[in-house]
C-alpha cells in the first residue's frame, strides 16, 4: 500500500508540532533571581558552589539580556561575576 499525500502531510505536521514543543520545553526562563546562589561568591572571595555553577550554566543564554539592564548590569558586569563564571567553566558571552 502506497503512502498517500494526506498521510505524509499529517506526519510532517506532527513532526513539526512535536519539534516545537520540545524546543519550548527546553527554553530557559530568564530570571536573575535564579543566580541568587552565586551572590556570596560574587560579593566575596569565596569559591562558587556547585548550585551556583549549575545556575550560571542554565542562565548563560540570558546573561547578555541582564547586562543590557541598567539595574542588573552593576551586579553582572563585574570582575568577580566574570571570575565566578569562568571558574564554573561558563565564560560570559560576547554581547
């Protein structure tokens, strides 16, 4: 039995819908409060915790957005914040 055009079109639409659903599920919710586990490491000389590093990696797609915000920039765009990100293996992106 040959596959009909309608069956092939239905399959193609289903694949597109599922692909978009997976992409939305993997999207990062940009929330600067997610970086709160890093406050101690950024404001002092203490090393970042594993939780801090995981949050920096999770929020990496949002860092440029944070640096464009005048209220957040003074916290995110500091030598200590950059040092913490580097020590977590997540250098800041070039914005």
